[in-house]
C-alpha cells in the first residue's frame, strides 16, 4: 500500500529517525540532539565533539548498520554536525 501511494521512502526515513537509538545504541542516542533527513541525506546533530569525529571517521560502518537494519539503502549519506 505504501508503494502504491509513493510514500514508502518517507515512511522508511521517518522510521529510521525513530529507530536511531536501536541502531546506534543508547550512548550515541543520548548525545544526539537533532536528526532530520533532507534529499536522502541524514543529518545528525551531536553534542559531543569527540563522538562527532569518531562517527565521521566511521561513516561507512554507520551506513552499513542502517542498511543491515532495513535490508535496503534508506539514505544516501549521513552527515554528523
């Protein structure tokens, strides 16, 4: 039904935001202040500079975790700010 109304992409993006803690864990989720998706790019605002640096260095692993959780690519890129 979601595909027939062409809202499956938006549904997956919204569920990704709500599943952020489950995918990344409580420690990272507690340091996340804002998440939004624009043009298939997930933007994550973090309150910890060392964590931001670490996640920027392991961006491919984060993308793999997201893809593994959904079984398909949901976003094209992840930005940590």
